[in-house]
């Protein structure tokens, strides 16, 4: 499977990307009312208000939970959608605490998410992101027939379990450069509670520095 880590370093363009994780455990927390939602609607509203193009990587389970949201995001020309596996397990043996997809199941897992997206999104988006950014040669080999291209974590945005917007803003603004792909999260809830509050300052500062914000497709095309 091909993989891209960043765009051209000689053009002042940056791609903001947002992953929508949903694991079996997160779904339980939703079902038991411990979390109200794993859709950070305030974040999408900010992106729309500031007209920020973005690439969103959705897990299959998230699309099952939020099919109408997925259709709505797919229909918005600001956004392009990619996949983030079915249920956010790891594609290497030790990927944080994400668990592991057995090698024999890797291709079916990724195809399951792509099939779900194809039912909800008429665009032929083929970007994919590994949970936790974990992959190795075996995973790339197994997933070669899937037809997706992996998008790496050039600048991790540090919004997971953040305690305030400040460290997110600092992490992004001090690490981006021309061609960067920034990884933030769309699921909000208890897992990424401050992404929406961090985004206005990030966007304003990057634009003041002369960067154009683009989708991954725009970043990778000349
Ligand atoms: Zn993720």
C-alpha cells in the first residue's frame, strides 16, 4: 500500500485532518450514557464558519453510529472523507492499548470501512489512516489490494485527552511547516474535548503566516 507523509515542502499549503475514532469501548460508553456524543459538531461548525477545507478519516463503527452525519459531511464541498479502519484496532502487535487486527483479517477490516463509506459518500475518496499511526511492512503488504493510500502523521496535534486548548494550539503551531499534514480528532467527547476550542486560533495564525489550508487531495496535487 502506498503511503504519504506530507506534501511538497516548497508550497505554503497545510492539510488539517481529523480522525473520527470509535472503538467497542467508546460505543459502550455512548450506550451507557457516559458520553453524550462522539461527534464534535462545534468543531465542524468552526471549520464551516472559517471556510477551512479538511480531510476527515472515519472509522466504520463511527459511520454506523452517525450515518446521517457522514452523508452530510460527504455532501459538504469543504470536506473530503477517508477511512480509519472498522473499529480502530492496531495494525501492529503493540499499538498503544488499541489491540491488534490479526494479519489474516487486515484486508477485510479495511474493506469493511471502505464499503461503509462507499454507501454514504458518492465521492471516490481513497485516503486511509492507520489507528495510532501504527503500521509495518506486513500491514502495508496485506493492504496493498485494498486500493487505499495511507496518510501518515506528519504533525500529531496532541488533542487526545487534552486538558485545555492551549497545548493543542502550541503543539500544532510550533511543529507545522510547508506541506504539513496535521492530525487532530473529530470525535470530541471525553477523548478529545478541546479540539473545537483550539481550531480558531490555529486557523487564524496559520493564515496570518501565509499558509493556505487545503485537503489532502489538494495538498498532493500540483
Ligand atoms: Zn484514530
